[in-house]
């Protein structure tokens, strides 16, 4: 009995050992994988190569230039405010008592309506008797007084012109004297700047006096045979009505303001600068003005520095710099905030590329096309530090002496993404 059980026990032990040896030692699942796998890693510039045929490159008229290593003046951005120059606004008043009527075209003047210099805005009819064509003795006396007022206004206007001319002549003499002293190293540049500012102010005063004189020169109050004629109220300058103080069919007294006309074709940009930084800014310079609504990469407007009497804001320890800017398109409004970048006296070395070589993608990224071989171009990312005129200082991008595309960069961009021909 014991002899028959022993072989059975040996068979069971042998099967158990074989089964234990054949059991897998690792996990029963399939081979594990990484969370992400990239078969071939490529650099960014290797994905953006364009190879052109000689004929295609000739048709695109590509031009290249080298990335330069040079010095550029540093710049700093400030906030600015659009303001009107002092001589841009004039208030037109009634030369005598009368009733206002619409001009020949029957257009009711409104705020914002534009007029050319000399356009008739209103027609002023002197206050008459009920018959409307014959003046009573009292009205004749009033008309005589109005004539005297007009004559006095003409005399005053002529005197103001002469006075302004004398002030301008004196300012010219003072400016020449200051320049001569500076040339002989006996004066200071500040004295020359002050003299130039006084001359600029005197010139503006003369221009305003001349306009005032021309406005009253055409005033004629003629009462022929007791009859009375209408008097046109004309626009003294080209511009828009900013404020309207009277309307048609209204009786106004002599000297009453009728409307305020402003010229918006030229504006000033007031830039408050911390007093401790004024020495860093170049005095006689241009400012690059950018509107808050401008898109990234749009070219700034160039504003010229104007010399004005010094103004400052004590609460913020800031002094004001003024720049003049053309506004014929009417896009700038008084009180609007803008950004103004000013060049500084200090300069720095860096890689410089032309502004025309930079292109922008839909996300605002900045790129250039670098020629890496004959007829072969690669799109490379750049990071612009700031612009100075037509040049851009870059912090990141192609190395110095690299060739970047200036003319035809947009065409290459279209060729790469297949939206150009």
C-alpha cells in the first residue's frame, strides 16, 4: 500500500515544480508605454525652411541685408495727452445788436460742423423798427455807436498786430544775441532755448493778431438813406464749431459771443516727465506717438518737439514736454491719452535689423526670414526691444552678419502658408 502511494506523491511534486517554474515573473499586462512619445524632435527653425527656384526668387524680388552690431540710443515710453495749441481756437462775437438769420444755404450751424475760412455762418440783421427797412432815430444812434465800436475794433486790431510784430522783432534780436554768446562760449544753451521759446510765442501772438485784424477788416455798417443792410458773420479760420452760443432768429446784443471755432488739423501732445528724468531725454528731439487703438506692429506717428513757456505739475513732480502732430485725418481728439516713446541721451550696443524685415503672425509674434543658403530661407523668431526710426533693436533672433529678407518678407510668409502666389 505504501509502495503504491509514494509514486503518486512524487508525480504531484514534479507537476507543482514545473508549474512554478513556468509562471511569468513580470506583470501580466502588455508592455508599458511612456505618457507621450516623440519619434523625432526637430528645432523650430527646421520646420520653416523655404527653398525657391532661381526664377521664383527673381519674381519675388527679394532683397536681403545683414544684421548689424551697432549702437542705438535708448528710448523710454511715456504717457501723453492730446491738447489744442493756444492759437487753434477763436471766439466770434456779434459786432452790434441784431437778429441772427441763417446763411444763404439755410444750414443751421451745429456743434461739430466744419467750415472753410470765409464761409458765412450767420447773417446778422440790425434791430429795426416794425417797418424793417427804416431806422428810427434811436436805432440810427445805436448804429452810429456800432460803427464807432467797429472802427475802434479795427484800430485795436491794427495796434495789436503792430505790438505783436514789435515783440517778434525783439525776440529775434534776443535769440540772435543768445546764439552769438553761445557761439563765443559766453552764454548757455538754456538761454538760447528760452530765447527760442519766447520767439515762438511771439510768432504765435502775431499770427493770432493778424487773424483778428482780418476778421474785423471786412466789417461794414452802411446805412444808405436810412436803409440798413445785413452783415455776414463768417468763419475766421478753417475748422469746426466747438461751442455754439446762439441760434438763428435769436436777438443778440453787441459783443455777445456767437460760436467758438477750433482748428483740429494740428494738435499738441503734452508729455509729463518726472523731473528727475528730464536730463535723460534729448532736448531737441522727435517723439514716436502710438495711439492706444493702434495694432501691434503699426508704425508710430512722428511728433516734433515745440518750444513753449515752461509748465509743470507740482503734485506729481513732473514737467511738461510738448510735441506738435499733424491731425488732418481727425483721428486724435483733445483729452485723448496716447503713448510717446522718446530717445534718451544714453545708447547701447545690440543687434539691429530694419523694421521692414519684421513680419507678424496672427498671435502677434515677430519673425524674420534668414537666408541660410542659396535660394533657401528659414523663418526665425525675433524679440524686438524697441524701435528707433526705421531700425529695430532685437534681444533675440539671428546672429550678427546674418542675412535677413527686407523686401519680399510678406511674400515669403504667404508662400510658406500657401495663401500667396
